[in-house]
């Protein structure tokens, strides 16, 4: 028993050692990736459900490693957050998204640009100031810029968050609550926080047709959003059935593979051109 216990311990130990090594390895690669500009933004279209007109796009970060190709954000963002690398990466994301919004706005003047913001980045004391500088530098209209924040980003330190959000609203930006419904937080914050949009988490959309409970949750979120005068966007919409359900329930916007996967900038431009040719601007 002693021997197997010891072996067990060693196996466990060596695994966690490997994980540390891997984390450290990735952290170093991330550092180089920032210097060598190995990041790209892909953009996923969002449409107004009723008219099918383009509402906006969400910027989604891609890391293109020279050796193995694309690494998904789910794999490297946690490491970037732990190591603090998320700050320079996120600043690059914001500036790039602003520049691309500027270019797109020449043809699509009402198009919104959504950017995901990490908690660590949002909590930086100079976050608003730096954002303001980027907006000036890229010369975009902040009314067309949306920040996606999760409940776990804004709920701790609620008072500080409200202060920060009020400043962002004063600049003219829109605030969306990402992954809405997964945060286990009290809903009373919705009245206290200056929020514009609720983004229904894709897990609820995924099981719409198989789970009566999830369909009820989606319906309830849409109703509540309407009563609070918030816009509602559903993410992870993959099927016509899901899209029709959301339309029946009065959901405002949809995003997901049913409309388009996230696209590199050039492909996004093609998509927007074709889409507006069919649907109209
Ligand atoms: P998220 O913000 O919830 O983004 C939605 C994710 O769902 C994206 O994954 C998107 O590609 C994927 N998706 C979109 N439509 C569908 C669909 O119809 N079906 C399914 N199954 N998936 C769909 P992605 O691009 O891998 O991003 C994963 C997460 O990484 C994001 O989740 C976000 O939390 C984070 N992330 C991405 N880009 C950034 C960034 O620039 N900054 C920060 N801080 N986080 C980011
Ligand atoms: Ca998001
Ligand atoms: Ca989300
Ligand atoms: Ca998510």
C-alpha cells in the first residue's frame, strides 16, 4: 500500500509539475508573441433579428503561432491573465478593434464594434484614461464601441465598477454583460449598473430545443430585459429553429454560426458586402 501510495503521489506530483512547466512555457511564448505581433482579430457578425440587418461585430482574439498555427483564446487567455500579459495584449486588441471600426465605418456608418474586456484590464486604474486616448488616436466615434464584461468582472468591487462604468458611459460607450445567466449573481445589480445590453450565454441557446427549463430561462431573460429597457443579444445561435424561437420571443439581436463564424477582416468585408446587397443597409 505504501508503494502504490507513493507512486500515486509521484504521478500526481509530476503531472502538476508538467502543468507548471507548460504554463511557464506558454507565458514565455506569449511574451514573444506580443513582441512579434502574432495576434489577429477575427470578427463575428451580429444581426438585428427582425430586419436581419447587420447590427455589429464582436472582435475575437486569435493567436497565430508560427509553429503550430491558431491557438484558441480559451487556451491562452487564462495564462495571459495569470501572468499579466493580458494587459499589453488587451491594449493591442482595443487599438486594433478601433482602427478596424474606423475603416468599416466609412462604408457602414452605424456598425457597432464589441470588444471583450478581462477583469484585470477593467480594474486597472488607468483603464478609462488609456481607452480615451485610443479612441482619440484612432478617431472613432465611441458611440459605436461596446465593451463586453462578465458579471464576475463587475460584481466584485461593485462600487468601484459602477464608478468606472459611469465614466465609460460619459465617454459614450455601450456596456454589454457577457455570458449573462451564468454568473449566479443577484439581479438587483441590473438596476444599479449603467448597462445597455444583456448577452444571453450560449449554453442556454444550445439546449433551447432539448430543455424546457432553458427555453423558459431564455424567455424570462428577454422579458426582463424588455422591462428594464435593455437590449438583448443571443450568442451561439446555430440553427434556424433557435433563430425563429428567439424572434418569436422578441429577442433583439443574434450572433452565431447560423449567421456566420468569426471571420478575418478581409473576409468580414466580403461578408458585409454580400449581406447588405441582399438585406439592404
Ligand atoms: P465569448 O466572449 O463568450 O465568445 C463567444 C465564443 O463562442 C467565441 O469563441 C466564438 O467563436 C464562439 N462562437 C460563436 N458563435 C458560436 C456558435 O454558433 N456555436 C459555438 N459553439 N460557438 C460559437 P472564441 O473566439 O474561441 O473565444 C472564447 C472566449 O475567449 C470568448 O468567449 C472570450 O471570453 C475570450 N476572448 C476572445 N477574444 C478575447 C479578447 O480579445 N479579450 C479577452 N479578454 N477575451 C477574449
Ligand atoms: Ca464575448
Ligand atoms: Ca459570451
Ligand atoms: Ca464565454
